C-alpha cells in the first residue's frame, strides 16, 4: 500500500483490519488532540468520538493510516484541513 501526497491511497493486495485516525491543530501534527485505532470489523461513530474531545470552533488537520491484519501500520495519508463549527443551540 502507498499513500501519495494528495492523500490518495493505493491498496495493492493488503488485507486491512483497522485504521488509525489522528486529529491535530496544526498540519505538522505537533499537537495531536485525537488519536485512535478503529477496527473495520465493528461499527464506530468516529465523528461522535472526535466531537467528545471538546473541540472548539476552528481549523483542524486529519490524517489516517491503515493497519493490516499482521498489525503493521502503513504510512499516514497527507493531512487534510477541515473547519469545524459547533452546532448552535436552537438550530
């Protein structure tokens, strides 16, 4: 498996068992505020888990890496920036 600079993943014949997702306040991931591994064999609500960290309005960077069935973590994708704004009461 390879990850290019745009974050696109090329899966050869990799058997993926889980993935690791990180959320940071800067694109260099110097301040990681969320770091968790999720299994592909279970249902998860990643968004709920991330929001539970108490995120404030702002920009965040996210990247992820696949972990194969032999528990080898592959390289992280290129970071992508997302803006977050908490839902306003009454909306």
